[in-house]
C-alpha cells in the first residue's frame, strides 16, 4: 500500500517502507529499491529509521524529533508527521507518492530459511 493511502494514525516498530531511489543525493543508488524500517533506538529511547537493504543495511538513518511521535508513546510515530516530513527528514530525493508501507512483515509459510 502506498504511504499516502495509508489510513492508520500511528506507526510502530517493525513498520517497513519501500521506495525507488532517485539518486539526487546518492547517485550510486539511482534506481535501487530501498527499504527502511522503524526500529527502537535505545540511545534516544524512541523510534528511528534504519536501512534494511543494500550496502547501508543496519545503518540508522535518522532519529526524528519529539514532535514526530504521538502523545501516546515515544515508541509510536505519527503517520501524519511522516507524510508531511518525508522529504525534509527522511529521504529528500523520493516523491512521497512512490513510498510503499507495510505495517508488519508476514511470517513465511514455508519453514525453510534458505
């Protein structure tokens, strides 16, 4: 589902985002499908965006400001904030209309991990 079509008001850890890199800021990544995941940042006791694909997998991209979180919890991010600030805080060279979201990845049906 596209992020702009997502109706939920809150985003929790484990939420993933997929998008095509345009490469304006990172030309070597042009055309790559890139993934980010909301993860717990133990240093700030809140959520942050971490790369889950490519060379930068495991790298914490950004720890958003306090206003990005809901009043409910510092481990619960506002969907509206992410939509409004995607290009300023998260990925500047990707149109928000081309960002896809998945709240939680399903467990594979087969038990083989290879």
